C-alpha cells in the first residue's frame, strides 16, 4: 500500500474530469486537488455535478475523460478490485442517508469494513465500539439503523467511514437529512476527528454553514470547478 | 494519527471465506420479515432437492431384485428402480433452477444492502460470494430438516446399508454446497455498484451457450461411441443419450421461449392500442430473455403433462378387463397404477417448482424496475395499467407456448395410442392440461400484484 506522505504534492488530484449521464453532461473538465489533512468543501447549486465529482474522486464511478491521481495511482484506470480495496482501507464514504445496512446493528455496521477485510469479529467489534464511543453513540451499538434517529445514524455512518483509518473521507451532504442541531453535532464530530487523526475530508454541501467548517471552499458550476478562496 | 483508535490498513488480514461466511450469517440473522419468506423458499427448495437426492441415493444403494415394502413392487425390479432414480435426479434440475431464482430475487431485494457492502469496500466478487453463502446457509437449514425426516422415514422401512448411509451423508453436505454454487452462478451477471445494484447486460458473445453446445455435442459423441462399440451393463450409452436429449430439449425450449417473446414484443409494440399492451410489448422486446427459463419450464411441463395424461388414459383403457386380451392380476394393476401415480406426482412437483420460479421471476422483474415503476405511477400512469402490463408480460409469451404444448402432448399420446395398436383414437381430454397450466401461470403472475402496490410507492423515488 503506497501512502502519500509528501505534503507538497496533493493527496488526491483530479484533472479535466468529464462525465455524462446518458446525453446529459455532469462534469465538463473539472479539476481539483486535495491535500493531506485538508478539509475541502465543494459547494454549488443542485445539478451542478458535485455528487458526480465526488463519485469520480472516490472511485465509485469511472469518469469518461480526465484523470484522478492518488498516491501514484490513477484511480480512473484501476481495476474494480483495487478500487474496492481502497474504499475498504484508504477511503471512507458518507452519504446523506442509506449507506448503513438495515439488517446489522450499529456496532456490526461500523465493524463491517474490518469484517470484510477478514478481521476477527471480536476484534472488529472492539474497534467499532471505540469509534461509536468517540461519536457519542456507544449506547446505540445494539440498535439497528431503523431504530435510531437521523443524527445518531449519521454519526454511526461517520464511525464506519473512519474505522479503518482512511486517508480521505468523502462526505456527500452528510447533514442534508438532519435538523440544524443534529447537523451541527455531526459536522463538529467529523471535523474534530478529522483534525485529530489528520484525515482529509472532501465535503459536498450546498449549505454555507456546513461549508464554513472547511479550510477551503471550491464551487462547482456547470460541471466545472471554480475556486472560492479561503473560507475559514 | 496518535490517539486515534485506528487500525493500520497494512495490518489487515487477508479476506477469507470464513469472514464472508460470518458476514453472511450476520446478515441472515438480521433479516426482516420480508427477507425471511425468501430464506424459507430457499430452504424449502433445498429440502425438496435433498429429498429427491436422498431417495435416489437410497435406491442406488440397492442392487438386484430387492423387496421394498411399498410402491406395489415398482421399486423391487432393478429396471424400474433405475427409471424412478433417473426421474428423481431429473427433478433436481427444476429445483436447482428455483434455488437460482431465489438467489437472484434476493440480490434485487437487497440492492441497498449490497450497495452498502460495496461502499464499505467489498469487491463485486466478494458481494456475490456473501450473497451465495447466505443462500447456502438457507439451503443448509432445508437440507438438514429434509435429511432428518427422510432418514426417519427410511429407518421405518428397514435399516439402510453402509452404502446408503454414505450416500445420505454426501447428499446432506452436497445440497447446501450445490445451492451456494447455483446461487453464485445465478448471480454471475449481477453487479452491485456502491450507488445501487445494477444488472449486467447479457454479453455480446454467447461464449457460455457455445461452451454448453460443445459439451452437449461431445456428450452425444461419447454416447454414440458407447452404443457403437456395444458397451453393455449399467454403463451403456442409453443414460448418456437420454441426458443429452434432456439438455438439448431444455436449451431448445429456452431459446424458443426467448425468441417467441421477442417476436411477440416486436409485433405488438407497433400495433398496441392500449397502454398496458404497449408497456408489456416494449418490455418483452427490450428483455425477451428475462423470463425465458421460467416460460421454457412451463412449456416442458405442459408438454409432459399433456402427453402423460394421454398415455395414462390409453394405458388404463388397455388394463381395463373389457379391452385386455387376458385379465391382469390385482398386483399387476397396482404396479401400473403406482407407476402412473408416481409419474403424475413428479409432473405436479415439476409444475409447482415451475410456478414457484415464475412467481419469483415476476417479483424479481418488479423489484428490478421499482424505481421506474414508482416514477411512472408518480407521473400519473394508473396502477391498474401497470398491473395489466405485468400480467400480459406472462400471458402473451405463454399463449403460443401452450398451443405448442397441446400439439406436442397430443403427438405423444397419439404415438402411444398407435403403439398400443387397438385402433382407438388418442383421447382429447388431455388437451385441457395446457389450458389449466396456462391459467395457473397467469394466476401465479397475478399473485405478485400486491407487490406492485408496494413497489409504486413514491418513497422509492428517494433512492436514486
């Protein structure tokens, strides 16, 4: 596993990304860089291509054109197996909702990436428990996602995204389905943990208050990235 | 990253079958009521497969003339025993196909779960393996229950031999493994993406079909060689020829079902005068192979059912003292009647499995298209129209298949009546069989309509 450690080079760099959904272009030459430990907010109006950009950067979707470089590897050229491995070990992904498995308890949901990697269940659960504790939802460990509030479920999602010690967390509107108080709690937990662990965060949001947590903000307009300057 | 409870990715152990099995167990245990019906269906299918295979193993462990205290002597003779054994093994084919259908519907129902697994870093193959192992666990349950009951039943008949015990143990282990393998094969074109499940399109090259054809040609050649060289005994070429014929017939039926569905779709799409017919026709044209296997099974069962009813009538008339040259003894009559009853039971089991497969296929089709259907309902297409279209997707391609089944079945019974040689025409009553089977198939498709009600909820549109 090659961990990029030189902070002078970007941890993740996208160049001239293009992607179309059928005949509708979503990205038209988007370029973006993310540095080690940086919290970057990507804002923009609905339909501007923010989520597609995140999907391409996280290796979930393959771009039609352009490149995504991470640690000396071209994500856009990697086989599916390696991309899955990266998502299991180096990347964490948080969506607005729906990424938790309803059949598993919160504890097993957080332990999932470790279980997938072959870690013994006891060991995986112990690690998962530590992360739930960290996000203040240890008491909900035995609950299933349907039995939790939106804020609790989202904190469990954050714990799952961070349990393997990723270098980057991709968060797509992580507070989009929450009320303002729960949203604030989730963002504080995410930013605090990212700062403490040195994890870079790529945050997709259309909420200026959420974007204010970031070190830097860029805007996506019509499928291209427009720099916004320092937000903090 | 000091102070964080992180584990180094480099230290993560290799992905193992054990960890996937553990995950499959966790997911099965956490299944909700909607999931349990599928697990139950899979277990029932595996139970049936185990029962058939155990029966075949028990019969295979017996050699020469052997008195078996039931079935009116049908199982005493090696010749008829081999026939029953072959029929039992043949019944495994639709049951295994049904298990595959169950795995596929499971993949569709659990698309969010599979997507979440992919998002958490599972490879596409790992997701398929976990899903197959879930099926394997359900099969293990069904197989265990069936084995216990079958062994208890056989102990009542008499103590099984060592060879029979070995056969039972092999079957009890092999069925869950086979169930998992069949599931994995059924899921080979299912690709779960981290954003939701997608079904991989049929490959442009038909390598699999070509390989199957090649294997069948090779089998035919081997069988022909065995017949030509005059190999005798239990290993003569006949079973191989019958097996080859069965495979060829199955392939032909699937091709016919798919090709006729495409043709019907094309013809109706341009002539449809109602929205329901148009939707059904476009669906058939778009994916004619979606239900081809279930429809092929219905076609074969209808031919077998019609043919069997005709043969049965001719045979029973022949046994009637009014027509028989010499009166049959009660033992002989019981022997023939038991044979006919067992064959009827086998055809009914095949029909039940086919209907089960059809129901699962209809549910899969709905679940696959739930977002599209929800969008159609949200944009004003009445649910009744969508329901009619769903029924027509089954009713339209099956109609010509049932006509063919009537012709084929009547051909079989006419051939047998000519063989019987007493000048009486083949009975016409069996012609009712295709109609009954057709009605059963359409009713089975109708049974999935309540699922449509749930499918077209606007809430489905949230998950895009």
